[in-house]
């Protein structure tokens, strides 16, 4: 967090964006992602398979609710802005797309690739270890969003903290089920894309929902997001196989067979 603030400040001071949206933020996220990857390698948590095709489609299928919530949010934005003019300018649109996935890349590499995997090595691969890891990693993911207090209202930030925690449950469960980091990066990036791209297309005319002006939409959507993420995430987590525990059990059973043969 602190490094991100410092990098943003430096890049803003040298006018890295040259007037284009999200350039400074995108570069910051990419640098942070590379740093997280370096730490993963040092801890022995990195593998090329994390970014391969293995279980990629399964991960996208299991996490399809994340995309659904993004689609619902897009529909809300389009409805609220139906009378506002759109501006389709290539550079800002590309900037929004790049930033959406830059956020997905950094946050998933750091939160799922580094934090969650590290916690798994601490708590173990039993069912209890899986749930402990998911809860603690998701709590950390949610609390990290408190940084938004620097530029967002307190209530909106607290709500974001809560739904980020539940998003951490479903994204973490998908990752542990598939061992594919690319799938959760894509899910995260697509969800963010609906917000940043819509904001960019409507330029200065973008209208979002808030508790004061649209209480029904605000409460309804956030409940849909929070409850859905939590329920589906826990359902996915139920089918996570404790691989290392299974291996240890197989070793013990084979040892017992050897002992029986000797007797």
C-alpha cells in the first residue's frame, strides 16, 4: 500500500499520464505485480502452471458469478446514464481496459498468489486449514481497501471493505480449487472493466449509484454482491481437495502395507 502511494505520487509529479486516464495507476500496479512475483519466487510459491491453460476454463466457470455481478453493475450504470452522451475516444478506452486488468494482475498475484498461498503453507491443506486460509486472506484483502478512505466517503469505503472480503472468498476458493492464477486475474479484471470502461465512455457525465440518491439500488446490489460471493465461494470451497493431506495419508497407508508384509 505504502509503496503504491509513493509510486503514484512520483509518477503524478512527472506527469507520466500526459492527460490520459489511468496511465499512472496502471504503471504503478504493474510494478507492484512484478515485485509480488519476485517475492513469490523467493518463497518458492511461483510456478509457470499458475498462468497456464490447466483448469483455466474450470476457473472461469466456477467464478462466473463474479462476471454476472459485473454485468448487473453495467446494466445499472447504463440505466442511470441513459440520457447522458457517450464519448468513444480510443486512447482513454484503451487506458481503462489496461488499468482494469492491471489491477486484476497485481491484486490477484499479491493476494491469491502470494498471501493466500503463503497462508496455506502455514495452516496446512486440511479442510480446516483451507477455511482458515480463505477467511484470513479475505479479511486482509478487504481491509486493504481501507486505503480508499483517502478519496472516498466513509460509508462507501466500509461497504467496499465488506464486499471485497466476500470477493476474496470466492476468488480464493476458485484459485485453491483450480491452482490457476490466470483465471482469477481474468475474473477480477473483467469485473473492474465494467466500472472503469463505463466511467470513461461517459467521460464527465458519468452517474453512479449511492445510498442517498438511489438507496434501493445501492442496498440491493451490495446485498446481491455480498451474499452471492459468500454463498457461492463457500460452496466452491467445500469441494477443494486437501492434496497434501491426501499424499501424506497415501504414504502412511503404503508404509503400513510394507510393515504387514514384513510381519
